[in-house]
């Protein structure tokens, strides 16, 4: 269900590619697939992880056959919590995680993309949270991250209507960061990110992800900057 690989950038840096590899089901995820995804991202030693889908979809989200087979409320709650843990692990992972969306990102697939640090789309990308049409909603952290990424108004619109956005509309509300020309464009963005200093990249991600109070964030920011200056002056950078 999850396929991993490595790409080497011109200056010797590497990128880990993590691919949803179940195209016959539009890359829908089972519990096993969630576990494989978490391991593929959190075990990465490369500075950048590129998450993408095989076939015509990025990821359709949870496999509805799995959802419909959940035997009781406790099992349903545990399945939601499983997806939440994986999304949180992606957000907290040491590398910068880039979602390369070329095709459909739906439901849990969009939620996992929201957990990534950047979302890069191609012109054929479509994004939506259609859970309400199925009597469900995005419970892998989607109601939280959707609001954080694009604001309450657009989050309400998307989650309550179930409508699907094209790449341009997703860019307009901040759901994706860039639109690039095809799969190669996504790879080029990942390579661009991998070419910078890896310690600085990790530090910036941690600082931007920090949700402590302002005073604590500022103290951590100053300390992290000092660490990078020492590494730079000691010749410890790349």
C-alpha cells in the first residue's frame, strides 16, 4: 500500500519519496496502510519527504469497506484515533513533509495532506472533504487542521457542503501553497527544498510548528538561532 524510494539532488542531498500505492482503490487507506505511512515518514533520515499518490488520485482517504465493517462505536472511535495519530506523526516528523497532489485528494487523503508542511498541486489536482455526503466527516484531525490552514469561513464551506475545489480555488484560500506544471514540477519543488541547509530547514519547521505561548516561542527561537550560528561559525553546516 505504501512504497518508498530515494532521490538524490544535484548537490548530493536526498529526498525520500513515499507513494500511496493502491491505485485500483484510488489509494484508499486501511489500518495497515496507515501504519506503513507512519513508519515511512517518521523513519526518514532525509531532510525532505515527498508524499504522493500512484495513478489518478493522491489519496481517497479511508477505505469505506473498512469503515462499513467497523463492528461497534468503540471500533469506530479507535479507527478515527488511529488516523489522528498518523496525521500528528506526519506533522511532528523531523523532515519537512511535502504533499504532492496530482489528482484527487478526498476526505482522509486531504486530512493527511493538511498534516504535511507544504501542499503542492498540479493543475489537475482536486481537493474536497465530502464526508457529509456519506453521513460522515473528516475525523483524522480534519476539522481542526482545515480551520487552521484556510480559516473558519472556508473550512465551514468545504466541510459542510462537501464541494470539491480545483487547484486554483484551493490556492486562493491557502489550501495549497503552489501550483506547478505536473509531477516533475512537484519533484522540482522537493529538490529545491532539499538543497538548503538541513539543520536550518529542520529548525524553521520546528519554530513554525511551535504553538507554545509567545514568550516561550521567542525564547526557543533565540536559542535555536544561536545554535545555528554556532554550527555555521564552527563549520558545522553543509
